[in-house]
C-alpha cells in the first residue's frame, strides 16, 4: 500500500492567474495572500499546488 504524504492538504486556486496555493477560501494562503479580499477570485480545489513561494511549496 502507498503512503502519500500531504494527501489531505487543502488548496485554493486564484482564478485570474490559475495559480494554486496551500490554504482555503476565506482565510490566508501559505504564502500570505488574504483570500477574503476579492473572494470571487478564489476557489477551493483538489489540484496540485503550483505556487513556489515559501509557505505554499514547503
């Protein structure tokens, strides 16, 4: 059986840029973006995190 590390990390997508960050809509991303500001630009997703900034990628 496989043991997938980080398989339950929440991700949120910034729709204007299509960048996926660690975090959830209604909070703050791992790298510090406030998802309550322009909340219509953010959606919760199960996609792979694409943000390479500290806090999201590590």
